[in-house]
C-alpha cells in the first residue's frame, strides 16, 4: 500500500504544471485584444466574446452530439436540457431583433435570395449526413474546437475535414441551389401567422420537450 502511494506521489510530481501555459495564453489574448482594439473595436469585441464562449464550452462540456447521445447511452439529459433552454432564450432574443427589422424592412425573396432558407428533402439529407459526421468525429463542431484547445491531436484531423468540406460546399453550392434548394418550398411562418403567435408556439413546444426530457430521465433511472 505504501509503495502504491509513493508511486502515485511520484507521478504527481512528474506532471508538469499547466499554470505557465495558462498565463502565457492569457497574455497573448490580452495583447491581441489591444491590437484589435486599436484597429477596430468590433474585432476586439468579437475576439473577447469568442474567448468567453470558449471558456463556457470548456467548463460546461457542451456538445450537440452529446446532448442527443447521452440520454440513450447513460440516461443523462443535462446537456439536452441546456440546449433546450438555450433555444428558448435565443428564440426570444431573435424574435425581438427580427420583429423590429421586419417592420421596417419586409423580406423580398426575389431581391435577397436565400434570406429565408427553403425546406425540402435536401434539409433532411444534410441533417442526417451531418449527424453521422458528428458521431464519427466524436462531437459537434463546437466541442471539436474546444478539444483542440485542450490539446487533443486527433481533433485536428476533424478540423481539417471541416475546412475541406466547407471549401467543397462553397464551390458546389450554386449547383445544388439551382437544381434543388432554389426550387424547394420556402416556408416563413410570420407570413401565415402573427409573429407573436409564432414565438409563443415555439416557446410552448420547447417547454413541452423540456418536460418530456425530464420525464424520460426519471423513467430511465427508475428502470435501472
């Protein structure tokens, strides 16, 4: 027993302190913030916001892939509930911004193609393929970037795949838009219902899903 304790203490001593790396990264971030602030305040604000989001992702372990995977694998719905809450908050924020814009600038589909994305089989196929990619990559795009920051080398390969896929997608987008996306039905709910009703309905659906998720987790653990 004493031997095991000594070995454990030796291993702890061998581990290098991460504090110098953290201080170095913080100094670099501050220097870049000052440089960006002098050139353009918006860049500095975006840089600071990005760092803040990265810190939140790091400590919350937030991941869209895990949010949908964990309930089935381990019965944990914490991330899924967090995602639903985030969607509720973003729905309200987006509604406030969009309602003000629509009142002054009605969307013209002919003038701004793609302002509202069309709905069709291409959405289902794209979502399905993207889901497969998340499973293979071991996480969504945000969690992959977060793990790169943590030092996971394998996720650099996934990041390279992001770059290649983005370039190819941008290159071939016009081909798919002319043949499928542009010809699909565009559904914009505020054209059929009052904008406030749409927001209330969406919040209501999210609340129902949130309650169902809690019920599922309770049922899962009772069945074990």
